[in-house]
C-alpha cells in the first residue's frame, strides 16, 4: 500500500456549525418546548385533569398516582413540572 503525498491534498475551509436543531431551548422550569395551539391546550387540559384525579385518589402519593396512570414516576414528575401542578395540594 502506498501513501499519497501531502501535496495531493489542499486545505478546505469548513464553516463552523450553527445550531443543530431549529427547536428552541426549553424554558427554565419546564420539561421542554411546547406548542400553544388549540390541540396542545386540549391535550394539556386533559392530562392535567387525569393527573389531578390520580393524585387526589392516591392522596398525593406520586408513586401510586404514576402506577395508576401507567407511566413512570419520573414521567409523572416531568409532566407535573411542565403543567405547574403542585403535588403538595393533594397530600393529607
């Protein structure tokens, strides 16, 4: 195998990479960027209603509420944070 001479190659300027995504960065205290359209508002309303009902039934026990909803504890925590739901409201 022969190695090509260095003079065979010329330097190519590679422009610096810009943002790799067109999505905006998440706001502090939220789970990520959210749409504000009609459909997203309807989904948020339904999710909020279901989470609050599960927390009420579980008397604020987030682990039990997550099991009842069929999602992980971390998933419940992230959704509650993004929807500004305070679990302390449901504890007795």
